[in-house]
């Protein structure tokens, strides 16, 4: 019996070593094209990826897109072309620690720093004092709230989706796991990742296997899976600075709009909408089809785009 366990151990150690040193997957042609059409700017010696597309002729409107956790600017790929037909410029970035941007470790990731990075990008693009539209999702919603609190940049309408994200077990475990977090992060693989992320998509709107691989590839780029526990400190920051960020929404004169998928398991219907309308009674709301969940821009890009453009064109 002892010899059997010894053999298993001797075999398991090298297999585990190989597993832990598996290289990240290579980007698909679509993801490679997304990256090649973008650029980088420098923030404190760190490289931040962004895309900046010129669009509608005769329009001066600019929209900046802020993505969610744990994904990247690629979340906006399905509505990108539609936005360029309405806006003069469509801009998106990968936050620090996400996508193709640098992912330093150790690093004290914070919503405040991400908002400063957005300001830095707008300064880099010569848009620091131009009025812009913000379209945000999940993690990006909180960055948008910080920008709203600062009143920088000058904002036109702000549209939010999946606003209050209360994470399921895995993010909580990574955030509070202590010594377990590095182990969990190193053992995480594509199937663990896709299963966890798939839980916040609707049963009829699940990403394809190829789409899940693109998301995982963006996470694994620059060893991003190893900083997820640090990035997840934004959950604690949301609790600590709730008055600041919810207060920014309550006191702003900027028009607000929410695009909502009623099947969202982390913002359950109808309780979430009741709370949202109570806290922000002047905000308008678009409720998508019943089967749409936490990633409406990916699950129903046409419905999402139409809802957003109807909001923008109402002014």
C-alpha cells in the first residue's frame, strides 16, 4: 500500500509541475484582430491597452466604454460597429489588471486608480475637456461612479448595465481566501473559469466554446489569473465607499439610464429594479427580454444596442 501511494506521489508531482507551467492559450484570429486594431498608452510606466475608432461623419459625439470583471474591452465587440455608426469616436480600454493591459503583482488595485487611468487615456487622446458619453458594465459601473463623483471628465448621459454586482462564491473565496487564494488561482483552468462565468449568463444565451476561450485567453494574458484576488478588492472598496459612489448617482444632474437583463442572478428581478427605482427615481430603465442575464451586451447585442441608442437619441 505504501509503495502504491509513493508511486502516485512521484507521478503526481511532475504532472502538477507541468500543469502549473502550461503557457497561456494563443489568441484566436478574432481576438488577435481586436488587439492589432488597438494601441497602448503609458500610465506610470505601465502599458494600458485601448481601442479608438472613428465613426459617424458629421457627429462630434464621443462614447467611452468601461468593461466589467473579469473580462476586457472585448466585451463590447458585438456592438462596436453599431456604435461607430452613431458616434464620431468609440473608445474602450482594458483596465489595469485586465485583458491586454499590464497586470503588475504585487499591486494595490483600486477603483480610484482605474478612474485616474481613464482620465489619463482621455488626456492622451486630447479629450480631457470634451464632453463624453459613458457606457459601463459591472466593474466599469463603479469606475463610472467615481468619475461622476469627480465631475471629470465633463459627462453627457451615463448608461449603466449590471450595476450592483454581488459576486458568487468563487470571487468571495478569492477575495477573502488568504493563503488559499494563490493556490486556487494557480489551479484555475479553462473549465473552472468557463463554468463560473457561465453561471451569470442565461441558459439560452451562453457564450460559445470559442467565446469562452477568448475570455480565458484575455484573462491569462500577462498572467492575469494570478492578480484576480487583488483586483477583487474592489468588492471591499464598494462597501467602504458606498456613500461616495451611490451618492454620486443620487446627486448628479447627468441623465442616467439602466439596461437590465431580468434573468441576472446577481441582480435578481424584481427586487433589484424596485431598489434601483427607489434609490434613483429620475433614471430611465430599459428591461430586455426575460432570458437575458448579467452580460446583456453579449447575450442580446441587438436589443442592448437599440436600448442604448434610443436613450442617447432621446436628447
